[in-house]
C-alpha cells in the first residue's frame, strides 16, 4: 500500500481541501489560535464545525434532538409547500477545551462498539 501525505501550508488551504473533498457533515480544528479557529469555523462548509472538541459530539442525541433517523448534508431539502422552518439550514459550531465524548453512563448504559482492527 502506498500512503500519500500532503502537507497543508495554511488555514485557507486546509479549508479549500475540506470543502473540496470532505463529507460536509462534521469537521474539527485543534489549535490555540483563535483567529485560525474562527476562520475555519466560518468558512468550512459542513453542518457541524468544532474547535478543540471531539467530532463524536456531532450526534442527534447530543444535540438534544433525540435519536437520529438519518443524516443530511443537503442545504435545501424541502419539497412542496413549506414555511420558513422547512427552508432554513443550520450550521452547528461547538467550541471546546479538549472535550471528548465518553461512553454513555447510567445503570443500563451501552458501550460504544469501536474496536481496533488488526492487519
């Protein structure tokens, strides 16, 4: 397997790369530079952008919307007669300080099923 590594020279180059090749769902930046973080969060074209926080926060449950029934990265999704609510899109911005998502807690909490895949 050949692994190709591209060095990103600037925040603008990173934003362009993400906007070209990203999923438009969730992206994060880890930096102490507020100006870079603000630029990233303003110009990355994703539904959720995060600064110094785990992308595992991008979850319908954690956003207070209950269980997810689907994921949409479309900007216009309405069909037929709709009011303003059906035409408005949202961009969620989360600012953390190294925050991570832990397994769910409580008496009957389920653990995440992530595991290491060995070669």
